[in-house]
C-alpha cells in the first residue's frame, strides 16, 4: 500500500477519537447538509442516511490521515536520532551550571 508502508505496522494505532477524525467527520456531515441546502430539501431531516455516510467516510479518512501523520513523524524522529547517534561531536552537552551562574544580580530600582 503506497499510502502507508509496511514498516508503519510496527507503530501503535492512533486512538479512534482524535482531532483529525473529528474535524473530517464534521466536515463530511456539513457537506451532506450543504448538499441538502443547495438542492432545496430540508437541511437536517432529508437524507439522514447520506449524512451518516458522509460523516463516517470523513471519520475513516481522518483516522488514516492521523495514522500516516504519526508514521511520518516517527520516521523523522528515527532519522534525527540516528544522525545524532552517528555525529556525537556536533551535539555535545554543556557542563552543568549552578543556579547562581544563570541568574543576574538583583539591583533594586529606586
């Protein structure tokens, strides 16, 4: 499947209720309502089966988009950490500083 490679199966699935699914489900429902309005039918009561279908399709598309987004972010994280592991000289940790070295001296303004 070109949309999601096989290595994405190792990732945990996203939750069924996520932001992307909710937004696209609401967009699908709104599209069905707009279709009713443009064809001069009762907006909320006509074609309830189409409203449910559009909302469900939007929800499923949102779920798979969330899944792909998580895969892309995991791939970028893996590549970044691999680079850091191979080039430790570019990512040296600074020595520990005491809190007194970080803060400026307090001088009251009068």
